[in-house]
C-alpha cells in the first residue's frame, strides 16, 4: 500500500561542470551576444544582471528573476553553471526556465550534470510511522532518546554514468511532514539536457515506487 503525499514546497537545482573553461567568453564579441540572449530569453533588464570578476569560475555572470512566488537564481561562470528554481507552481515553469538555460549551453560540452529536486511533503498518515517502515532498526543506545529516523540510498546506473542520491527524512518546514531529496549526477556526462531529464524522470518514478510514495496535487 502506498503512502499518499501532497507537495507543499519544491525546490530544484541544476548544475553543469564544463568539460573545459569557456575562456573565449572573456572576449567582448562573445560576451555581449550571450548577455543579449539572457536578457531576451528571461525578459530581464540590464539591472537584473550582475558581474563578479572575483569569482569568474562559478559566478562570473549572475542573474535572477522573481515570478512570485517562484524565484530563479543563476550563477554562470567560465567553468560551471548553477541554477536554483525555488517554489515553481507548475511543471511548465520548470521546463521553460531550464529549457532556456539549456539553449544558452548548447555549444558547450559538459563534464558532468547534476539535477536535484527537493520536496517538503504533507503526508496522509503519520510521518514517523512511515519513516520507521523504511528504516525499522534503531541502535540500542538511541532508544531512550529516539524521536524519528530517515533513510539515505545511493543508486548506480552504469549505462548512463548516473549516480542517484535519495534522502527521505522528517521535514523541518512542513509540520508532521516529509522531506524528499533526489539528486541525479551524470558523471562523466554522456548527454545534453533533454536526454538527461528524460532519464532522471524515468528513475524518479522507480524511486517513488521503491519508497512507497504516491504524489497528489493540492486541491484548488
């Protein structure tokens, strides 16, 4: 029997390590077209873009956008890109934002890609009972103080050079809820964004089946 959960908060992170530093972006004739594309793609003003010469590797160009309550925060460096998408309200927002970022990177080879999604979930039932069903063993010395537990799994899929880190614990934000984190690391990377996302989604369903969770949307 599956445990029904309702997503209350979701955050995503996408990180790409480039196969080699993109030093040619230092050139003005390469940098200006990139900035124009960022402005046009995300509907930004120049004020939304910041430059940080102190961190060229990972945060050389920084931009963010608030589409209340959804917040996109991007650090674009010469060696990597990292993008956080907090509290998206629908899947279309996720695909639109990360799809635009993927287009910015279409001419860059990746050493690795990491796709992480984290949920704070309301649960139909008792969260501690559910967690105990996943991890019933309690060290003897803990029993006097025991409140709750959780699980952490590492999955390896060699054909895709994929390692998946799964964590299920008690939520710190959702009262009597669960925190679920799934981090997909493709390294060394074999795919571009679209194919990696397709693979991550496939194993997402396998993971939910494995931990016995069934997602339902919030009413209204």
